[in-house]
C-alpha cells in the first residue's frame, strides 16, 4: 500500500460474520475439532459486539488504550475514510503519533482499497454486522499481519453533541495469535488428557470450562451448579449479600447458610490474593452418579491463581481429588493409635477386670481379656424373651431416679422461691441438679430446658412455637425411663452442662445462636427412652433397637429416631415456622452430636480435637479462620456434648458421688439380667464383684483426662474443669490405696 496505514485485506482475506444484523446476539461456534465441554481461550476472549447504537466516549477510549491489542476508530461513511482515534499499541506498530495518523491524507487509494472500504461500510455501518479479517502491511523489519475484528459503533468525540457512525477495529498480530493457538491447543490437550478433574473458574466462583475427567466425575451437576464448591443459592447469598442490609421481614427468605463450603470459599479468596498463590481444603461436595442419585463425597480441592495473558483478569484453576476413603482411613488410624496406647497403659497399671471394663466401654473388642472356658452364651437363637424392657421391670423399683418432693407444708410462694434460687445457679459450673429435681416437683428437664431457651432468647430469635415447644419437652421428659442413672434428671444435668459450656466454655468463635439451639436440643434428646442397657448388651441379645440400627450405636440411633418422630407430631413441632433448609441443617447437627455420645466414638473424637483444632491453634501458620467451616463447628459441638454427658465428673463431690453410685446400680441391674439369661456377666456388672466405684481412677486416667486435657488446651476458658475433676480424682485415688 502507498499509505503508511495498515492496508486493507489482500488476497489472504478471510471474512466471517460473527453476529447477525442490528443487535442480534449470535456468536461464533467452537471449532468442531474441540472436545465437548471445552472452549478455546481465543473464543472466550474475542471482543463482544458493542452494538452500532452504542455510544463510544472518551472514557471508553481509556480502556481501549490499556488493552494489549491494536485498536482504531475509523469511519467509511464519506467517499474518503476518516480516522478518529487509535490506541498506543496500534500507533507503536505503525510508527506514528496520533497527530501524524490523524493528519494523513486518505484521498489517494487503490481500487482494491476502495472496494474493501465500501465492503466494510456496507457490512458494518449499514447492516450492523461484525467482521473478522486478516490484513497486512510493511515495516522495516518485514511484513506484519493482523487478525482484525471490525464492529460498528457510534463515536462521540469530546465536545460533540451527537455520535458519528464509525467502526471499531481491534486486531492481534497473526504471529501472536498463532503462538496462542498453539499454546491453547497444547494446554487443551493436557487438560483433556489428564485423569484428574480440572476446571477453570472466574474469580466470582463460576465455571469457565473443565476437562472430560471433571464431567465424568460430576456429571450434569457441575453444569447445573457452575460453582467451585458446589454452593447452592442460600449459601451464595453470603457472597451476594455481603455488606447489604436485609430487611427483618425478609429473614426467612434470605436465610444465609454459613456452610463449610461458603467458609472455604471465603478463605480461598483471601489466600489467592496474589498471582501464583495456592489454597487446599477438604470439602463435602455433591455429585450426580449414574443412577441419578445425588451423593456427597469428600473432595480435596486444590486451587491456584493465574492471570489471563490477554485480558489480565485473574482466573482460578481447580483440581479435585476424591479423598472420602482417605479421610476414613486417617480417622481410623488415629483411633487405633489411641486404642493401642490406652491398652498398653491399662494392662500395665490395672488388673484385667478394670482394663476390660474400660475398653469395652470404649467400644473395643478386647478378646484377649476373656477366658473362653468361663464364658456363657445366650439362648440358642441369641434372642431376648418377648416384651423384654428395662432391668427395673424385672427387679423392682431399685434406687428410683426421682428424689422425694418437698414437704407438702411448703407454700406455693416458698416453692417458687426455691426453684428460682436453684435456676439462678444454672449459669455456673457448680450446679446441683438434685436440688432442681426436688424444687421442680420431679420435672427437672422441662423446667430447665424452658429456662435456658429463654436465657438464650431462642424462641424469639428463631420464631419458635412456644406452645408446641412445651408439648415437645413434656413428651421427651415423660419418655424418660425410671432408671437409676439414665433418667430425666441425668438429661437435665447434661442440658445444664451444655448450656454452661456453650456460654462460658470459650467456644464462642465456633457457635452462634443457631449452634446453641442445636446443642440444647441434642442434649435434651440424647438419652430419650434409654432402657438402662448399653449398646453391647443390645447387640448381643439381638434387641429390636440393634436390628433397626444394624448394630450401629443402637441406643443413640433410637434416641434420635424416636425424638424426631415426636417432633413430627403436629402438636409438638415447634420448628414448623423455620425455613426447610435451616431445619435440615439443624437436624444434621443434632444427629452428629447425639451419635458422638456413643463411647465407641470417644477416641476418634478426642483424636480429631487434637489434630483439627489443638495442633492448628498451636501452629501460627495454620490457624483457625475467623469464620470456621461446618466441619469444625460440628466437631466442637460433638466435643461439647461429650463433656456435658459426663458433667458430674466436675460437679461438687457429693453430687459426683451420688451419680457414681447410681451408675453402679444401673450396671448391676444389667448384670442381673445377664445372669438371668445365662450370659457372661459384663465387667463391673456383677453384684458379687467390685463395681464402677472401684475402677474410677482408671476411668479418669484413660477416658476422662485425655478428653478434658485436650478440650482445655483448645479452649483455655474451660480450664477450671481440670481443677474440678482433679479433686474428685484424688478422692477415688485415695480410696484405691486403702485395703479392701
């Protein structure tokens, strides 16, 4: 070309229509050679149509000037083209200043150039189409080819009153395009050949593209959710509504689930603050399997921040790895290590009877402790006589759980005064639940639960139906059996301990009102309908509860299922105004907490507290985030209810002694039933041998102290409990040294 401007397309020109006329929204389709589910980077980065009715102003020119592409604005409306503007990269490429470019005389042109100008004018400025062309021009270093996108606009120069019909031409040197194409092809092949699920996401968490391995793992789920961590609508509101005020009347509809996934997303965004930064986390993520069922798997998500080479925008590369089984193995290894250590110390320091009782209590099958020659079996069919219930039903009203009520001569005012004085102490570590049992006329659970629900303002906070709440509490307390230990008074004691741990135990970072509600409900139902037999007995006797639970924590599973059946009754469903998603989240937490009260889970939970919380708090580089995820919250609540379930261990001495004697009596009652059924009598359950009160030092050493020491290391505000259990421990230790 005789002009120093890039000449219009020559014989190598390729023209394709990217958009229809006017303001149509059609777009270029991916090349047929590319695999389904992928899109080339060039297609993602091609300029979108501005629209010939859109006005381009000086502010837009600033953005164009910063882009790493050539850009110029020119009109072909008159007989001679007129250049309005060009960005720095284009000016550098042609070796001109903007003033020199605007001063060029374009009146002289070849017939080929005139034909191309007329074609551009007709296709873009008249029909509103977008063209892709190749053009070439000469430089001292040799010919330069550009791949251009020509699209119609209205250009409004500074000071003008109206826009002028023009074209925006953006272009890339073909050499760089070819290099990028080769790079994209190479990266795409790596992405598609990788056996690991790999995805690219925008920085607001939405899917750009993924490889076939990811599609195979997630199925349709990844396209439906289009989210890094599979967050659903109520979780994403935590991102969308950040900083926004939500009207109180819209609370139910705008409920934000503070889930583990949402917490991990926020942590990741903080971690990926710089290019090249990485983040790793294990999360439960939903996926759709071949049967059409939505399942949850534990996924190790590895993220790295990258920068798009063209736009400079940050993008996130994600790799997913299924670690569901790995987490199970890690948990089992931790439990086995603790069990091995405990077995060694027990056998070293205590006789086999005491050691066996503690290990059976912890759910371990310690066959080496049994003498097969003396063992006795149950009936041939392994079943229990029909109608078999609590041991109290067989052996009378031994040691009733309910103390005598206050004397009838007391006036109502005096009784209420005594009850108020008792409830005023419910916020303290030192609490005598037997005083509450007496002052509440034998209904300690209903009275205390109502008190703590009001104390935490839970009825107003969650719009609970207070009438149905009373009915629920009444049903739960009436379902408690008259056992020496597992009775309504014990449950009330656990509720009070849970209340104090939640408020004074130093776990405020992990619990809000919602977790407090879940914790108190879990404590209320954790022993519902307990019959006084342990899980081992129920399994060995083929009890209905064991059959229903497939021998998995028969007691705890029955407590949960029966309590949730009560909650399902119309007159007892005090949660009916709560949003469904929130109810499901509440149910999940309650189930996790009650199942944690199974002593077979004791070592695993203590191990997780050590690894997931204590070690992270001790390591400044691996601290707990300000908004912990759901898994950590659940773990803390599981630890809290375990502490509360043995709360009498840190009670004042006379209260602790009374509970120990009641537990001993209940275990003896089970032993009496085992003897009647010709079963081998369980450890510490034979009335003719030393009972629980003779093995307390070992129970403290290998069950109580590891739990309390770990808990108080995590939450120093609870350290007072270590001193309190030490006092009771020394009492039992002194009795152990006395001659029998």
